[in-house]
C-alpha cells in the first residue's frame, strides 16, 4: 500500500526545504518501511544543501533518526512491524570485506561516496508531484515515512525514548566511537578536539570515558566552552585569541604535542592543524568531519615520516547493526548522557529554522 505523507523535499541546492505531500511506496524484498518519530539535524545534511557534499536533486535528506517499523518486505527477518528502530546510514550487510574484517565498518552497501541516491535495485521509493525523489545515504529521515534496506536498520530497546536515541543514529555514535574505536584513546593520555558541535562534544565524552587525563577543546565560538567542560573538557581554547597557528599553541601547552587529536569540522586547514598538533612521533590524528567535495589537502610529508598516524572514521568505526542496539542499552543504563547534545526541539515543519540555528552555531 502506498502511503501519502509529509516530507521536507530539497528541490535544488542553496534553497530552503519545501514541506510537500509525498508518496512512499511499500517496501520491496529485504526492505523496511519506517514511521519516523524523531530526527536530528546534522552538518552533513547541510553540506548537501551548500554543495560541499554532492548528491542528486530533488532529494529527501536526513540520516539521524529513530522510528517504528510500519511494514516489512518479503524475506525480512531482523525486524517486524511495531519494533522501535534506528535507520543506519552505514549499513551492515555481514558479507562484504569490511563487514567480515574486525577492523572495518564501512559496508560496501553504503551510498556514501557513490551518491546515486537510489535503493539497491536502482529505483526510488519516493514520488512527489509525479517526480521521483532521491534517497539520501540509504536513510532519508526528513519525512514521516521512509523505506530502508534491511541491512540499514537496527532494532532497539522498546523502552528507549526515540527523541533522545535518534542521536545514536549519527552524531553521538560518530564522535564517541572516533575516540573509543578509531583512536582507541588510552587512560592518562592527552587529547585535542577541534570543533564542539554535537559530534565534537561526543568525542569529548568518548575521551573522558576512555580515561584521558587532559582533553583540550578547540573552537572559534567560545559560547560552546561551558558545555564542553560539563562533558569532560579540561581546557578550552579559541584560536582567535592567539597570534600564532593553533597547532603551535597546542604543542607548547602539552610539551610536545597531544597523543590524540580529532578534527570534527570538515575543513582542510583544521585537518592539517590537528595532524600537526599531535606528537611528532607517536601522535594519532583522526578526521571525523566530512571533507568538502573537490578540495585537496597539501601538507609537508615530514609530518607523517616522523611517525604520526593520520586516519579517518565513519560512524565512529562501529559495525552499525551490532553496535547501535548496544549503545542504546548503554544509554538506558546511564553509561552516557544525550540531553546536553539537544539544544532545541522543534516541530518538524520548522526544519528551515532548525538549519538556521545550526548555521549560527546555536
């Protein structure tokens, strides 16, 4: 049965979302149709609007959400109608090289990097005004109903508050895992976190849980410092307060550089600064922010030759289908908090206002 519902459609780049009536087709084989109950706004969605992340239009964005299974296609065994679920923008098929390797989590079924905006059969489940609307990274959550592949959905605790655990669908897991899974931060170590949005704050939380002795938070918006300290940052610094490059400030502050650094913004200059601020011989720097399309980094290879490690992290390195239910359970058992990451709760017709708040750093 086709469902007619409301969705926020982005018809073209650099334009506001348009609330439209869309038709959502029933799930095909190994697909799941979900009623979205809560969705977060993430900078990666905004990257599509500005063109920093290239995707086909028209499109329904959104990838950080929680909802309830409405119906399932043939052959679906892991979820059933009525289950509370989190859609996964990094699926877990369980069969590809990354899924089978303990070190990997970037399943080959992901639409990240390929950006064709379609389901695995090459078609879409969304129609609006007679036009096919593209999917976004296999999730598309800025809609009352969406369709995802079975490998891109995780069943979670039925008691979980969806308006909180939706953050485990992207922002929280991405930052927390970058510290715990990708960097493997050790007790007593020193960390620097560039960018204190929701993901950066989640990195701070991960560093704290890992037992880091010093967590230096870096942002050009000093209004973010109080919350960073509440979540575990020991020092907060604003690059605008110094006359020299921030990496030099950090190297001086730490007597030779930090053990671990994280770039959680998605800018070339801060990626290089984060690399340069970690210890020249054994420092590890992790790129967490989505890099802008068509930009290239130039840096002195001596930064790596001396022994530093530079790595990337998508979805915190977690194997999504396995990890999300466990992270939700950890939240329910109060192993970490999510409330400080939520600044505003809006009715979803105010999605454009939500993006304005994101862009102003509020």
